[in-house]
C-alpha cells in the first residue's frame, strides 16, 4: 500500500504581527501535514491562532518563518500567476456564508465560474449539478434572504464545489447553525469527501464537530501546536493539557477529598459491553467513585468515558489502574488539569 499523498506540509511555521510598535506572535513553530482525501480538523479556542493558521494555507497570510508547502511546492516561492492557479484549487466556506444577497441561488453558485471565464451555458449546467449535490435543486431561483441558515450554507458549499477544487477549507462553517442543522451539514461534508475524494480542512472550536467527522486533528493553544494525531486516539488517550480540556467531560467533579486522585478511562463499544466496575470490585475488592460518565460517537464508533475517584491509599490506586490497563483501557490523570 503506497504512502498517502501529502497535500499540505507545515514546517516550523511562525507568524508575528507588529501593531503600534509591539509584536504579537499568533503562531509559534507549528509543524504538521495534511493528507490527500482526509478530513482534517484544526481546533482551538478563540484567539488560539487557528484563523491565522488557515490563512497561511492559501497564502492570504505570509508566514514570518518556516514554510507551508502545497503538493510539494512552497507557497512563498510561487509567482503571482502560479499563486492564483493554486488558490483556484482551494475553496473556502465561512461561518456567515458570504453569499451575494442581490443574486439568486444559482447566480451565487455560478460566481466562481463567471470569474474564471466559463461560458454562460456551461456554468449554469455546472451550477445545477452542484445544487443537486447539496440537495437544493428546487431553490435555484430563490434569493439568499428567503433561505434558512442551513440552506444558505449548502449554497455556499455548492459554490465552493463549482470550480472543482482539490481542497475545501471550512472556517467555523457550522458555528452559526443549530445542532440539528450542524449535523446535516457535517453529514453532507462527509458525503462529499467520500464520493468526490475531496480533502477537507475544518477549523472549529467545537470538539463535537471534530469527533463526528474528522480523521485527524491538530490542537492549537496560544499559537502553539499542542497535539496532533488520529481523532480516535486523541479522544482515547489525550496527551496535552489542551487536548484533555477538549475531550474530558465538561461537568464539574465533586471528589470526596481535595487530595483524591481522579482518573479518566476511555473505552470503545466492545469494552462497554463488559461490566468493568462490577468486575473490578469482584476481581480486586477495590471500589471507585464514579464522578462522571457518558458515551459519544467518535468517527462513527461508539466510545464511552468515565471520571473515577480512586481509593485514598496509593497501593490500592495502583491495583485499580493496573486492572484497567490489563483490560486495554486508556487512563488519563484528571487532577493535574
């Protein structure tokens, strides 16, 4: 099996802005790659640097140091004409849709084709095919103001696909939508990725979005790359503080003792069928306090997680953690977070 083609290769990317004589570093020494055909997530809280990062992917922002390569070519070395060609192969959709309000749906979808000089008959044919892809064929004569938020985002996706891009960048594309519509848009993106083999990069602050459809994820915190890896593995065994904050249950813990040791265990659907806690007691005689528990779908696979308060004695704690490790479960410390 051949190695996957690398679409983006970021090497030691840093970006510093100067404002009123002061320097502000938005990115520090960020390195990772994005593979052809995958759905790659870039997640971070507001101000983490992810918006700056996504703008380096089509050279709307110049890096201060390091390099961003696109299919093996350093974007910084491209001449203006070459850069324009590259940008035509990279489409974007945004949180606020960015549709032209005075133009009909089909005219909006035709817009990138019009800019590219495609003839009227051909661009209308392409636009109609794209509206069919996103399930809005019957809305071609409507204006954006008459559409729901989810429908407007579907038009934006159709417009992005019209130019047959190699990459789709989604910048907080579901942030303005309610959970039900968000789910529908994510399912559509997944379908497009699967059927068109389109590389999709999703920029978001919501871990639920990443868990639902992304193959791999880069976690950005304060301009630094905190962690990068397969989404399932990051959920199962987060290594960085930033990743743990994103994947740990959000409800507060109420341990019986301020010095208690808290751990998180994560397990897939097969492990969930085992009575782990009951078996722990029966096998070791040790008891734990369940402070939090939930289940969720990560990449289409059911996962569960529990936050547990361990017995106070270290020897008993070791027995409990060894039991869970013998079951192949990932264990993360909670107290340090």
